[in-house]
């Protein structure tokens, strides 16, 4: 699963700052009962986390990520990281529903995936699921939020395929490139990422899409 990934930031999680995702120190927890889940960990084995993958990298929990349920109780984890793994799975709806199941109410979910137009996505034969800036629209809790004009039709006619999974979308943004000389473009393309994806992404194509979500359970 994670054997193909080339863009992991080892031992980092991402916190909200205006206009960007920035690394922060992992909060402490009880190492005997980890409450943080690293899905598709690959070689990124994080101390104090449950590191989950389909391949035995040494130090990780081995499970088939395409078979459900995973070996965890409901509402167990307070933080979940999915970095360059969801695009490898067989069924996005099933995977995101299972992630929601094992997450606590209010848990943080950080997702990093390749953008579907980028070479990071289509040059990897094992990638199955394409992702764009609106990939979590079907699962977004929009109660109390004023919709923008271009959101009204889609969010008003959406379906989440019967899944109970709901998330608050705290942030969704493109990551253009890891090259320092090109990072200035991150600010430009994220001024209005939905509009950018619709009209300009084929000209200057971002490499990744990043999401910061909060689990909603009633």
C-alpha cells in the first residue's frame, strides 16, 4: 500500500494556520493505549501511534485495508492520518465510512492524496481512486454554513451512498510542488481552489490535495 509513496513527511501532523498547513509537534498520549492512527503507514512508523498497513514493514499492525471492519472498536481514535493511501484502496465510500466509525466525535482527520491531473496520480499503476478539491463534498456537514453560489447545486443534490460518515471541512487546499522555487504558487492557487480546479488546473497542475477534517457524530 504505502510502498509506492514518495512524499511522506515523517513524524509530522498538520495544524491549521491561515492559508497553509504547517507541521506541529505530536501531542503526548498514553503509549500503552494509542489514540492516533496512521493508515497506510509504510515506512513512516510513528512512536505512540497505531501504524496500520497491508504490508509488514516492521513495527506496524498488519491488516487488509480493503476488508471491513478493521480490528478497532468504534469511536476509538482522536487523530487519524491518511497520507497517500486512500488512492490505493478499492472503495472510497467504504474506507471513509470505516475511518469515521473508528474515530471519536471531534477527532482530527488529515488526508493527503495526489491530485487526479498530476503525474503523481496517473503515473502510478496502483492508483485506483482519483481525488480533487471536492472529493469530500458528499460527506461534509454543511449545517449552519452559508453555501457559495457554485456549491448550492451539488451540495443540494448530493448523495453519500447511504454512509453515516460526516465531517466538518476545516481546510481543503492544493499543494503545488515540493520544490522551493515553486512554493509561492501555493498561495495563488488556493485563493479560490474550487474555481482554480475548474478553469486553470490543466495549465498549472498541483501535485496534491490536502484536507483537514473533523469527525461529526450525533
